[in-house]
């Protein structure tokens, strides 16, 4: 069933959204992209004459109630975005009465799903090494089914519009779908768009295909890097990873972030790129700082010769030009992860150079997909989110989909 073909009139729909939005210390939302992204789905249900139950997680409370991660903080923002009052259920597992009382056009927001360990289905307070772990895990999986069944009991229809958590087999993202037949479970509009964008990247690749992978650690990106080697023409690796590669090749990197236990892995990636004929583009110079601060003293130096007591915090001018030249000639572009500590205004030049080059290539007809929290924050900060082909809300989910993995949240609905 597709959301376009379903009439929600007189039905109660429970929708899994990703409202894991960033908050400041006073609980105010600093970026409402994820809320805005879910509006087409939520409004379709209300406009059809349906009642709406919204469920989401926020942060990592690890199965315990934590007021700093309460969705009560965003209730008013959700109401404002929807243009209608929103009721709040203070316990996601105890909302039967509130759900039953809902009338067409009314909205109920459930408290953070992850206040219940059953949502993620992982045993709490026991180590994996513990002999009793397997039994505890089995018991928790049974409890997860009961939790999912409870959520399902609130509604007639289940809609998953949370691409950001589609790579997790959680109660609300996958297990709950087992309690609805095929005509009463579907992907939301945002989820459909995300799945289509990934298909665009993977099935209809226009060349040259350039992937830009940033971030601090090689280890967290190794799966995607290896998978992309079989698909891309150009692979730009930037951000904190730069210094692991520099040190692996005999450089001195000062205080720069560096995974000393991954130097062999870095050399292996360089070797594999050569064997596969992939143009691997690594940083050659950087903007180094004498402290991890926006106000630090800076110098431009080779990534192979960073002085003691200094650390690389952004791509240097030569590197920025190489990155931009590679991107501008591309027809398919994937960007995940910044080129520097873009949160500091004095270290945004590398990420900005990438963003500007992607916009130029997109204007010249390239398909550009930007995904992963920090890259999305970059394009928003630079005001170019509407100048790329698609901005994905999923970080881990996007990368796993591009790795070719089956996403449980999608499989639970599409089979």
C-alpha cells in the first residue's frame, strides 16, 4: 500500500517519525529540519479526516527516563508546525485511553520511545560477555514484541516516515509492522523520497561518480568506503580521517585526531583504490591550529609536517582546490561528512569549498545527494540546502542503504 492511495478518513494512524531534533540547553529546537520533513505525511492523514498518533525517539536515554530527552519539550513546536493542538502521552506504553479518545483531526504525541528498553530490544545492565546475556537478550526480544504489539493496538494503520532509524530493527521501526496487514502499513512521503534518492544514486549512476566522505574516523566509515570503491570514479576522503592517512604514509601530524591502530587499514585503502582504478583524493595541506578553539592561532602547512603542539582542523587552500576541481567535473555526487571543524567559523573553508563545488556541479546537471547529520548542518549553515538535488535526513541509514544492506524499517513494509 502507498500513502497516496490510502484514505485515512475515520482511521487512527500511528506514525513513526524521526523527531530526534537538536535542542539547546533550555530545550529549544535549534534545527527543525526533521519536523518540517515529516509534515507532508502528517498533514495528509489529518486532511483526509484521520486521527494522528506520533511516535519518535530522542537521544540515547538507554531505556531510562531522562527529562532532558523528553518529547514534551517539542510538543508546542509540533503543534505550531501542524497548525493544530497536540495532546501528549507521558508514557508511550500507557496511552490506550488517550489513543481511544482521539477524534478525526486530533493529534497525540507519545513520550520518547527509548525511555523503554524494549524499543531497542537490548538487555540493560548486563555485559555481552556475561554467560547470562543470551538468555537476557531472548527475554528482551519477547518483551520487545509485546511493546510493539501495544503500540500497534493504538491504531488502525501504521506509517513509517523515519528514514533516520530505518537501519534499526526496533519495536517502532520494524517489529510493529508485524501487527498490521499489507493494506494497513506503508512508508510515509519522506521515507519514499529517501528510498528513491538512494535508488537514484545506486541504480542509475551517471559518471563520473564522486563520493566525498568526511568525519573523524576511518573505522566508522570502512564498510561504506570499501563498498563505494566498486561504484565510484573519484573518492574524496577528508575531515579527521586525513591525519590517519598522513601518518600511515610517514607524516607527522602533531596533535591532530589520528587512529593509530588503523594505519595499516589506511594503507590498504590506498592500495585497493589503485587496484580498482579509483581516483583517491586525500588532503595535502591543512589549516592547523595551536588549540581546539575558534580563536586559536592558525597556520597553513603540509598534512605530512604538522608541528608538535598543533592540530589540523580544516582543509588547506591547495586541498580545497583539488576537492573542488574533482567535484565540478562530476555527474553523480554523494557527500557525507565535513572537511573540517565547521562548527567553528574560522574552520569552515574546506566544507564550504565542497558545498560550493557541489552546487556548481548540480547547476551543470549533476545529481547530488547530501546526507548525514553534519553534512546536512553544513549545507544549512551555508544556505545551500535548496541548491543540491537531495538532502537526506538519514545518517547511518543512508550509508547502510548505499552499502547495499537491507534496511529493516523498509523491509518490514515492502517485504
